[in-house]
């Protein structure tokens, strides 16, 4: 059976995807096809490469996200995304989709013409970096003369590439939207992030019916996009949320 796994974007909340993978494997469910964007693209690429869930978790714990030596110079962004290439190359030794053990689809947004690009062949690391380039924080990534940013800008839950090739599809969505109070919007960046979440959630939730099971624990809404200090807690939420979903009758057969 061909089982697809869709991994949404969500910054630090994407660590929940790793907990999802651990729980699925403990229940003898091994996805054969992966589709991801942003943080989901990072987890998806490492998983498709054959990296164990524990090593993927270690990557997120040790990756120098806000390294002063990586500030962008003469580029539109605070951090130079391409300076993270070496970190990924330590895990993805062969920088090509053909080296992966599972078919992988990664979404990124062409910031120049406003179109969505789905990468599934050729060089691997730059598309992953591009997919995870959160607008305004990380600089756009140059791939063959075009510049790409966060895939979640246009498609934060890329189920489409898996619909024709998979018998079953599991979705891991780490951006649950809960109602808030105006007091929660203390700063301008809180409003920007809230608007981004609303748009992303609206587009993504309409695609949940395309999945046989969707894992989206509500507790994840308590964590911010760059909350790298809560990795262990986020991982556990993804893990326990998947166990709970799998224990529900007729959830995934």
C-alpha cells in the first residue's frame, strides 16, 4: 500500500511532525511518499532521506537558527538563507532528489512572479531552504535564476502531489487556529503572524477531506512560530496527538 504523508509548515511547531512519524512507525505505519512545505519540507527531506526520527529531532535542537554570522548582507532579509546550506549537507550528503529513499515533493513560492513551484527532482537542499524561507526573516533563495520563499505563502498543506499516487494519505497540520482576545495582539508582529495564520488555516482546512487521517493537536496553537525553546514539548504533543488519533475507531485502516 502506498501511504502519503503531508507535512504542513509552521516554524518551530513543525517539530510536532517528528513526533507524528515516531508514533506512526510504532504502529507499523511507514509512509512511502512525502509532501511538505517550510518546516514540513525540512522534516520531510530528512525523513525521505532515511534519517531516523531521533536524528531529525537532534537536527532541530542543534541547528543554529539565529546565528550572528549568518546575517544577510545586501539581500532582502535578516538572515541569509543560503548560509544554512552546510548544515543540511551534513545530513543530505547527496544534494539531489534521486538520492532519497522515498518520493518527496516540496513547495516553494516564486517571489518574483507569484507562482507556486513543486520541486521533486534535481538539486534538493536549495528547494528545502527556499520552502522554509519565512518572509521578512530569511532571504529569498536563488534557484536557476528565480527567487523563492516560504512554500506556505501559497500552499501550506500540499496534499495535491500525493492524491494520484497514494492509496491512503495522512496529514500532519501544525497550525490549529483558536479564537483569541484583542489583548493577545500586543505587538505589530503578533498581528502579522495572526493574519498569516488565518489565511493559511482557511486554505489548508478545506483540503482535510482529501486525507484519510489528519493530526492537528489544538495545544500547538500555544506555541509561536520561532519558539525554539519548546522543542521537546512540541515533539510530545505531535507524538501523543498521533497516538490518540490512531486509537480512535476506523481512523486509518
